C-alpha cells in the first residue's frame, strides 16, 4: 500500500515500496506553486543545483522545454510544457521535473488537473502501477506523461468539433460574419498547440536513451517509444487541422469577396441607371427660357418623365443582354 505524507501546504509525497523486491523505495514529491519554503527544502535535502531550483520557482515561466543532466549530483532536470485550455484559448502549462534514482519531483502551478488526479490515484492504487513493479522514477515519469498526453487528444477533439462548427457557419449566410473571429481564434490555438509540443519527441528520445539499473533497456525503450509515437500522431493531427482551418479561411474569404462583388455590382448598376436620369433632371432644371424644349408644351412634364423612364428601361435591357444582371 503506498504511503502518503503531506510535508507542507504545497508539498505532498507518496512512496511506493514493493515488498517483493530489495530495491530502494520510490518517492514522488508533488509541489504546487513552489515558493521559497519548498525551494529551500529541496536545496537542503537533495542538494539540487540552485540554478535549476530558481528555474522551478512558480514565478518564473520557461520559454522552452529543456533536458539537463547534472553529473555532480546524478539527477535529470526536465522542463516540459503541455497545452491547457483557458478562456477558450490554448496556452502552455509548465511542469518542472527532478529525476534521480528512487525519486521523482514534479513542480507546477496547478494548471494541469490531470497531474494532481494521477497523484491522487497513486495515493490510493499505486500498487497497480508499472512503476510499483520496478520502483523506477523513469517508469513513473512515463506513466505520468502518458496521462498528460492523453489530455492532448481531448483538446484535439475539441479543435475538430470547432472546425465542423465553423464549416457550418461559413455556408450559413446569416451567421457567416461570425465565422471570421472563430477561425482566427482556432488558428491561434492550433499554432500555440504546435509550439508547445514540437520538442517533446526529442526530449522523450533523450530520456529513453538513459540507462537504468532498475529497468531493462528494452522495457524503457518500449514505453518511451509509445510516447514518441503519440507525439508524432498528435503532430500529424495538428498538421491536418492546420490545413483544414486554412482551407476554411480561404473559402470564407472567397465567399465574403463574392458577396462584396455582388453588392458593388448592384450599386454600380444602380448608379449607372440613375446617372442619365440625374443628367436630364439637371438639364431641364436650368433657368433658361429660350430654346428649352417641352417647356411650354401642355404635357411637357409627362413627356420628360416618359423619356427618363424609357432610358431606364433601355439600360436595364442592355444590362440583361450583356448578362450583367
């Protein structure tokens, strides 16, 4: 049965001890919103590099993932980012790991509920984990990463649903204008998603190549190869989604341009028809008495109006024959 210990408000520990083996116990320290107290605790107890500890502070956000091996203290310092959805926007949630024999430390800002859920599972059913069998921090890290990557698929499904909704909006003329903002938001989310996971494959390869005294190389390779394949699949899906949203954006722009062209054509035809009528009205509105036709005729007004009406009909017939209408 796993042993649970709450060291401080933000620091919890679960220990996996398989009685069937003589290996050392495996401890997982999960730290939410690491502050000075937690940083000092790790420095004194495990003598981690101060530079790595400062990088793990909750107030500092790393701009990129990294994989560092400290030869002096024999531990791995790992920074990974995972996509999280916040206010309908995909942003990066950071997790910092310290990994050494018999110890896994995860430090985060509580942005990834899947991590805390997996920690709670370890407290209750840790003896059902693969890492319980080997008591290996590398295998425990694999199982945790497997859960976090699984959440990526949920976000990909959400993107696919949004793509379908946008497609329906584009071909609904009453709601088409609203598709523009949704397309731009989804494009931003897909780009952010790609930026977040683009280095996962290389980092997983580095971890897979690390030798472990507790786990046979083929077992470690098998598990981390799964993670690499998952990241490849996610990248391929993101590529497809990126292409689809770009096609939808082009389609939406084409439809909007066609509507704009129809509006401009209608206004142009209206202007061309109205122009001769305005010209005739201006001519007969001049204050000249000598030589102006129809001025003294009994039905002069109706003669002018008939001429204007006839010219309008003639222009409409001309446009129709030219197939401009």
